[in-house]
C-alpha cells in the first residue's frame, strides 16, 4: 500500500519536473502567437538558452548568472525572429526553422571551440547548478498520513526554477486577461488592423510580445542545462519545443488548458521512463524505442482526434501590411 | 387606406420624403451660418503617391463644423486615401491639415484620435472574438489594470448609447452581431474617445435599406449635437438625402464642392465621371422571337432540404431581357445557379431551345451548358467569377481553358491567352489594359467588365447574368448596361438577376418578382414601376391583385 502511494507520488513528482520547461516554452509560444507571430523556433531558443546558461555557469560558477545569460541570448534570438517577421514581413515558419537549425549547429560548435569537449560544456557542480532543496518542515511533517509524503515528495525538493514556473503561471494568465498589455496582445493576434486604427503600434506590440517570449524560452533553456542536467549536451532539448507547441495548440492558446496539456505530455514522458525495462504482465518487456515514442504518439493522437476545433488567433502567421 | 392620413400622396415629392416643409429649412440653416466660421477641417494641397499611382493631387478641402459633408467619386478616385491621410493611417507627401483652424500634424492614428477625429472604416476595425466593451476599450484602456476602466466604460457606454440611440449589449461578442449593429459599435468606439469629427467610409455598403435609414437618423443626431460628419460614398441618392455639402473627387483631385441643396444627381454624376452620363440607358422596344429558355415548375432545395426555388415557371425569348427582381436571398441565386448547371434540381425541367437540359437527377454540367451556348456571369465575381491571385489573362479564359484556341499540342499557349485577354480588354474598355496584372489588382468595375467580356464574347445564345453592377462605379455601369442592350438587340436571350430596382427598370423588357422562392408577380416594362415592384418584393401584393 505504502509502496503504491510512493510510486504514485514519485510519478507526480517526475511529471512536475518534466512539465516545468514545457510550460515555460508553451507560454512563450502562446504569447507569440497571441500577438500574431507563429513561433516554431521555441526549440532553437530553448537550446540556445541551455547552451548560454551552461556556458556562463561554467565560466562564472553561478547558476544565476547562467540564467541571466540564457534569458539574454534567447531574447536576442526572439528579436532576430521579430526583425525578420515583423519589420520585414518575412515568413514566420521559415524564420523559426532557421533559428532551430542555426542553434542546433552553433551550440556544439562553440562548445568545441571554447571548451575542447565533444560538443558539450563542462560538468556543472555546486552553485553552478540549480539543485533541488527541501522546503521548511518537510522532514517534520513526513509523519502525517498522506499529506506528509505528498508535501515531501511532490511539493518540496524541487529546484528554484520549478517554483518560479509555478509562480509564472498565474502571472502570465493575469497579464493576458487582466491588463492593458494583455487586451492589446489578444487584439493584435486577431485583427491587427483594429489595433493600428485604435492608435496602437502593431510592430511595437509584437516586439514586446517576442521579448516576453524570449525571456520565457531562456528560463526553459536554463532549466534544461543547469537544473535538470549538469551541463549542455548536443540536442538536449530533444523536441521539447515542438512538444510545447503541441501543448499550446491542445490548450487552445489559453493559459490553464495549456498547463494541463503540458502536464499530460509530461506524465506520458515520466511514465515512459518508468516503463523502460519493466515487464508488463501478459505482454512482456516492451522495446525501449517503442516506449520512448509514447509521448510523441500521444501528441499525434491527441492533436488529430481530441482537440476538437482548435481556433488559432486569426492573424497569426500573417505579416501585418496596412492595406487590405 | 384610412382617410384621416394628412399627408398628400403626391408621387413627385417622393424622393425627399413627405415633409419638405420647415424641417428642410432648419436642416440647411446651420451649414450656411457656419460657412463663415472657421471650418472644422481644412486640407491644403494634400498630395499622395503610391508608387506610380497618383492617389491625391493637391487636394484642397474645407468642411464646416456641425455639418454632414459628403465626398463622392468613382472607385479609385482617391476619396478613401484622402480620409485615411486625415486619420493618420497614411501620410501625405505634401500638404497641410488644419483642425479648427490650427495646423495639426497627423502622422499616426493616435494623433488623429487626440485631435478629435474618428473613422469608421469600410472594413470594420473590430476584433471579432472580443465583446463590445473590449472593442470599445482597445487603445483607450487608461491604466495598466483594465478592470477599473472597464467598469467606468460600462457607465459611459450606457450614457452615450442612450444619448444617441445606439443601443447595444456591452457584453455581446462582436462577431455574433449583425453588421448593422457592428457598425454601431464602430460609431460608439469613436464617440467613446470623444471625437468631434466622424469620418464614415462607404458605411451603407453593408446595410439594408432600413439599416441605412437608421444610420442616417444617427448621423443627423450627431450633427445636431455639434459633431462634424464626413460621409464617403458613391451612392448619389444618399448624398442627396443626408448631406449639407458635397465634394466630388475625380482622378485624385477635387472636381467641385457644392451645396447639396443646389445640385442634383445628374450634375454630381457628370462631375464624378467627367463627361455626360446616361443614368438610364436608351433602348427601343424589344422584339422577342422564339422562346430560348423554358423553365417548367422548377423546384430547387438546399442542403438542409428547404425549398429555395419553388415551382417556378418562366420563359426567356430571343431578343429580350427578362429581369428577376427581389430582395437578395429570395431564391434568385439558387435559380440562376440551377440554370447554369451549378445546382441539382429537385422537380420540374429546364429546356433550351426545346431540348431538355435538366430533369431531376439528370442535369447537364456547367461545361455542357457552356457548350450549348449558355454563359453565366456569376453574382459574386470574387467568389465565382475570377480568381484574384491569377493574372487577368488567366481569369479571362476561366471555364474555357480547354478550348483549342488557347492551347498548343501539349501545353497552354501563353501568347494566345495574353492576346485574347488584350483583345477583350480593348473591346470592353478594361483599365488599365494589362493582361499580366493580377486580377485582384483591378477595381471592381474593371473586374466585372473583364468577366462580362469573357462571357459575352463567347457569343452565347443565352446569357445568365447576376448583379452585373454590384460595387461598380457610375461610368462602368453605363458601359455594362449598354453592352447588355446591344446583346439583346442582336437577338440574344438574357436573364438578369438584380437587387437594384433601377437596374431592373432600366434594362428589363419583362420583370418577374421573386419572394421566398416563388414568383409573386410578372410585369411588362410598361407596367413596371418602383412602387409596384417594391410591394411585390416585400411579398405584399401577389399576381393580379
């Protein structure tokens, strides 16, 4: 009994850890697309953030400086995307893809040049990483039935970026629905002409949205290399950017459903790790490759069948040109 | 009719409404007084080019305070450009803008809003999935947190909408509202920002006649409150009805500014086009020959099984134009599509020169109908008439692209296609005569001329034509009407569907009126009058009563 409870709690714990960067990236995508800019470059910006965080942390020995570097580098790529797509009305998918390809090659190349390691950054230790820490009272409360283990295993023991992500969920939701910026953001993705004639600059608003997008991607990237892992490894984002995009669509560009979608995908991922090498009664051991594909299969099935009518912001992907 | 009705039923006064007494004088007084005062808007030497197009040429314009000022002109005459410059949406290359006599720099819409100018654009600038209140607030939110200003706005909205008779539900989602109400939201948006000058760009294009009357009432109310209203339109009737003064634009320049009371539709039309315009086409009596198209007890149902065309029997003879009148949506579209082979029929038959071409479950395809000599000018040129992304030359062979004349042994022959298009453009005066231009780059009238050219030049025995002059300017209307009369005189049969009563009266030799899918009456050209047809269109009077 107690064993089963611990198993469930550990699964939830793992889900939260996997979900955190997904939520950050999905929110980044949501802010961009709500402003009318399609962002397929989440993956690239996360990876760039991961590399920047690991590099800065390795050089300075501070995970916090790593986080700041990740945010700045990721914002720089977001600005590049905005420059191509907003200022020059470029194709948003092409620009996003270009960022993904550029970063996938640039990270390992710079790592080789700077550190002489095979496309990696040095292993991070101590204050150069965001380690998990126990919340006050975790050990004292452990004795309580259910609530004790729940507090210790699920709520306590994460790294600071997980708590930051949890705090950002209401912040972003409130930003979108309760503020002037949010109202304009929602409007500009639907009908930029209405925004322009209301006396608001469409370009300025989209640049601002992309800055928020870059910052969120940067935190997600730092999470990957300085919290979840201990350094940058080639292709370490492993499709999480695309998964986040799928979660955002599944969540219909709305904060709370998007978080739930991220949790679902993260749960599939946690389950996948758990099931590796485990013999399932009646079936036997499933090949690792098949199990690893689980989250992606889930994505395809959900997006194909269960999303219902996902209505994207009407003007996302369309460069704003005055005449129509 | 009751005898106590005091209004004299003189038909001659119909155009200006029954009361052309004291109220008309009151209407005119303020504008005359204010002509002396400082104008609300003064434009001096406004000049604007878009690449090679000279959209505005040194435009000077004065608009008096608390007046309704009309700006008329053909499509592409530069009226919208001029107003968008006033609104800061575009910037003039040269020229000055004076608001209340003070020179004002307007480089952005936000500066125009600050100067008290608001604009209702031809395409509404509303966010469809926002509520009325959210749309109202956009750009005028005030503080960072929107809740407080939203509650404020709700109060202001109910005050303003009561004051001007513009009632809307503040929490309704805008996309769900009918266009007439959406337009109110646009006007409210402007009033909410405290505008003193209100520019409306073709506001009636999307409205029913009743909604138009409502709008005009609102505009008069705004004028009474001291607001300055600028109305851009190409409908002369509306100018005569509601404006105090009117400026006519042609080719980007001002062709004249007149007191509405001192002018008439003919004078305005001539100023617009730059030459004499025949508002009503000259034609001789028709000499109908053999029946060309015979429709017998035709019924057409839509996808949901509702009868859109019900038990219709009619015939079109060679050398006559049969006009189908009716308020849009009473089955005319379905009828013309069934005749063109685009819809299945559910009962009855269609015969062409005695030969059966459609029975239920045995209809000929549109291509077969074309081969038999039936050509079709669809009601909506952008949806069915041409493909706006295609070159004009390609749009000019749509439906006939398989014809040997445009093809080599293996590939289509570009040279022949372009020559064919150039030929059509020359015959139908399509401007500019550029076969390589995108179809969508032409003005509505020129697109329509191209579609008509394509169908008429096939030398059909029967021409089906729907709304031939919808969204087409005065000069092109005249041209199109003349071509249709010429075709008739050449012995062709023409079936004309139009929602414009003037068009039906001007062209048709016989008029059939449709209401809710049925024919409610048939009149000869001599019998037909706006009043009779109007009543039939409303379903009030049936055949013979």
